[in-house]
């Protein structure tokens, strides 16, 4: 999947789509932007490269980048027992997570093994999103809920994130959403609209740089959101890139499936601070 998408005789758009291999709402935009390679992550195409990877790294450090990370599929948990279930899924104490706040959490198995390490967003007292790394959590959560007899609804919502990362990300999101987005503390978010496009904007990222994520809540508006972001970022040399492994390693950010697996507990990989 890392082969060039412009290679003679091969077009990524001809790869069959379906439940096992899905395209993001930004897929066509990434192709128009010249994406040169994709991998598969959570049953979806993840753009990994548009330019020389070292050049993409320097763009991230010096300017601003946009990543299609719709592969961060969401598990949405709602219902009367949503808080109780979500608090059961992770060893992190969610009584310390307010509505409008996010947390980096571990989802652990009965023996402490790390199933996933999502970003959790609390949208209501009993309303949560889990933005997933590359493993299936929805069925695990449903199994835990059933075994615990809890009254919840667990679904995959129509939500697709873009990451805006780099030192010039602040003026880009300011141009899109105004001053209030600059007041967001780390790991907090706001629900808003952009030209009628429903989104959640979070002060989060996977780069170790200043950054934000824009969670699109209507998959039919992917092209519109992409174009608005690129327009706002043009004065700041914005460029689409894949997530930078170089920078995340420098920042000490772990990658599920590589730096930690189901065989590891949080204590094995330096994440004991996620256990309360």
C-alpha cells in the first residue's frame, strides 16, 4: 500500500471499497493533493506521504501541516450508564474529566493488557467519544457492557478527524473559528460549525508540536472542510502530510501496535500515570 499512487498502471481509486476497506470523507481531496502512498489502519486508507518524508518533517516543525486521520474511528458511548461503563473500560479516573474536556486513556483487558490508547472526549455527562488507534474496541466495549448489565448505546458515529499541526496552526484555526479557539487549554474542545459544517475542535495532536484536531460530524462535507482548511492555511505555507513518525518518536509519543501491544500493561511502557 506504500507504492506510488501515480505509478503507471495503478490507481489507488480502483482498489475496491467496502466494509473491510473504507475511504475517508477526505479521500478524494488527498488524491488531488498528490498523496503518494497509503496504508491501511482501522479498515481505512491512511495517507502516509505526499512529499519527501524529511521535507514533511521540516514543514511540521517550521510551518503547518494537515493530516487526514479519519482512521481514528470513534466509539460513541451514550445512555444512562455511559459514564459508569466508560470509567470501567479504562483505569484512568474519569471523575476528573469534565464535560468539554478530553483525556488520553488506555483501554485495558481483564489482565491489564493494552487494547487501545484513544483520546477520550466527554461531550456530556453520559456522552463519550473514543478516538481509536488501530484496533477494534467497539465489540470489546459492547461485550463489557453486556456482561455488566449496563444500559448504554455503543455505536460508531459519522465522525472523521483532520489534524492541523505545527507552530503556525494557531493562526490557521483562528482564521477558521475566531479568537475563542485560541483560549482552549490542552485537551479541551468546543462544538461549533464552519460555514454550516458541524465540527468539534480539540486542542490535541500526535506531533509534539502545537496543534488542533477538527472532528467532522458530517461525512458528506469532507471536500468542503478540506478546502476551507487549505484556504485558511495558504498564507502560512500549509501542506498536507502523513503523520510524522520522526517527530512523534522525538516527542516520546507511543504508537499502538508498535511500541505497545495487548501483551503490555501500562506499567510495561511507561504509562503508569494512566492508572489511578
